[in-house]
C-alpha cells in the first residue's frame, strides 16, 4: 500500500496539495487505521488552509494511536 507515499511526493515535490489529498483519501479507505495517512492529510489540509479538516485529521490520528510518535510530529 504505497498510495500515501505517492501523495507525499505530490505534496512535497509538486506542491499539488489537492491531488495529494485525493490520493490520501483513497489510501484512508484502504487502510483506515494507518496513523501516517491521517497525519499527512492534516499537513495537506493545513497547506490549503482548511484548518478544520486538518484538526479533524490530527485528532483522528490521536484516536487511532496516541502512543505513536508520528502522531506528535
């Protein structure tokens, strides 16, 4: 499952945040318990200034695993 890695490439290299969000949403459906997907979505939403969605993604990642260090980075 590498969809979220592809999204990271879009997000970091191309700055195509909307495409990254689209890919990460698909990844979330496939792997709904993967904290990294929610964190990456949160960062992308922040980049497009959708702060409510970003907060929601970060809170969801905490709900899934509040012991995962990725949740706090």
